[in-house]
């Protein structure tokens, strides 16, 4: 059986299979993509899910099946490979059985781990093979989201350890204290999305224009002690912003924010572009990068020395960017040297991000249930940790849609808070996260 200690999470790209050896049973399992599994079923003349496939006996000589050679690579027919159990990555989920499972969520992540061991489908007590109720629901029917009642975003932690975050659908800013009690900080947030703190402990917020009416489409600063709100900018060259999305502040006090638009109705837009802006300490606003150099700007972060600006470029249309860019920042705040850090390819790319003290990017990305034709499950939901030069260090799975952003908190900044759908997740980490505020003692 697969033990909890294994905590196997399979990430697949292209047609590459993943082989897993279970040290307890000495069995080897072959995990493949859904389309590859279906091809295997065809070639195996209707073998059932979870059946053992011996490549030598079932498929005959390798040269007879060039498709399998292409899928599995050289040596797939080697007798040393012995037997492999074949599983469908797209229809297997955490604590899944070791045999056939019905499709529960299209594109769910394979995780043969979790709180307990996997149970054989034909063992007593297993419900994994219970079919759809015959005559009542069509086999393979999947649920769709009928309504969302909250959409959490924009986490930011203050000096007291309080977490501020936005609920776009609820049109409010909430506050969670270190004990986990949640209260309403601002009942009418103007559809606030991203939040951050400047070096003085003021809350900088992006009042947007999505997830409902009443968006104020501006950047504001709130004095936490007094509650006073100052509008920093609400127009560029006389035109209202689209829907300010995310924001960061550098050591010089300059504020950087993104202004995309993810809504369907664009009739209210006054600007003809989706861009990134910088607010200088004297209040002057400069557009620093725009289309076509980028597709749709979203998450944003700047290094502690204010020398590198990172930008998530995330457009959900088919073929749209799902990229992370880096820019060199000059002393006057202008950008140059645009370079690609990471490309998520298909699926749902990055949303928000933060940096740790080692310079790594912690990026909220992916989705479980795609919302549009441009979103796929190629990027599983989670926080992806990426080095400045683009090496993927790993992923922390987050079992919720839609994962949006993160913030570091706790006395040593080794607690990661994640906004996702209707929940706040808290994850202990082993590296200190970076934040301009509160200052380190």
C-alpha cells in the first residue's frame, strides 16, 4: 500500500510517464496522462482500469506500436520493467483507491498520499467504485459552479500580526487577528483587490472594478490608527483606471501597481491599454510598461534593494501569456532589460506573489475547476516556488479554487498566508519571507 510518508504528488508534462516504486509492496506504478491512458486502453483491447499491463505480453513487439515507443521512450518493452499498474492521472485524487475511480473532478491532481493509506477498490468499505445512480444522473456528469459567495484576495500583515485581506464579491476588507478571529475592517471597499503596507505601516489598497458593481478604480492609502483614507491616484492622463489589481512598495517609498481588466464587459473602460504604473513620493504617476510588451499584468513584487521588479503576466484567453517577467529598475524608476523568468504554459498561470529573503518567488497559481475555455488543469492549484533565474523548486498544493495571493507573517515571517476562494490557508515554512513592513527588530 502507499504510505502517508511517501506523499507522492505527480506533476506531468507532455506525454512523459512517471514511475513510482512503493517500497512497502515492491510494486511499481506507472502514472500517465489521461489521453495516454485512453490510448493504452485502446491498444490493450479494452483492459479495465487498474488492471496489470505486462508490456511484453499485452502489446507484443515494440516496433508494432510506435506510439507507445514515443510515449514511454526507449526500453518500454524491456522485460526488466516487469509489470506496471496504469492509473489515469486526470481521474484520481487524494486517498484514491488503487483500482478504477470514477471521474470526480476533471483534471484533479494525483496524490497517492494524505491522511491515510490507499484502500483497494474491492476491499470492504471502499466507496471509490460506487457508480453514478443509474437512470438518475448521466455517467461522467461533473458539477459546475453555480455561484460564488466570496472571492478572497490581497493578503497583507501588519506589525501586530493582523492579516488584512479583501473579499471582492463581498465588497469588503476583512481582518484576522493572530488567534484566527475575523472581523470586518472596511464594509464598503470599492471592490478592493490587492493590499500591501508601506514602510510607515499605512495600508495601500487597489480599489478595483470586478466581481460586482461599486468599484472605485483607484489606489488609496489608509492610516490604520485613524482610519483616514487618502486617494493617491484615480486617473491617468485624465482617464479612469481599468481595475487596479496588485501593488507593492519599494524601499524608496515608490508605489508600483498593475491595472488589468478581467471582466467581460469592457464598455466602461476609458483606457485603451492594460499597464503597470509607478507612483513617486511626490505623487507623480508614470506608466512604466504596457502592451504589447506584456499581455495582461497581474501580480507584482520588487526586490529589497529595489533593483528588480517582478511581474506576473496572466491572460486567461487561449494562447494568452502565463508568464513571469523580470525588469531591471534604474535609479529614476524606469524599467529595462525585460527577461522571462518562468512560463506556466497552458492552464491558469500566476496571480499574486511574494519574495523570500533568499530572493525566491512564491507564486499563487493554477486551478482545480477551469472557469473558461482558456483555463485548463495543466497547472494544479498551489504556491509555486521559483528562483530568480527561473528554476522551479517545488509546489505547495492548495486544495481550493481560486488561489489568488500570499503574504508572510508571524514573529519570524515563517508563516505563509494564502488567499484562495472562500478560505485563508496558513502554511509553516522554513525560510523567512520578505516584507517591507513591519521592519525587522
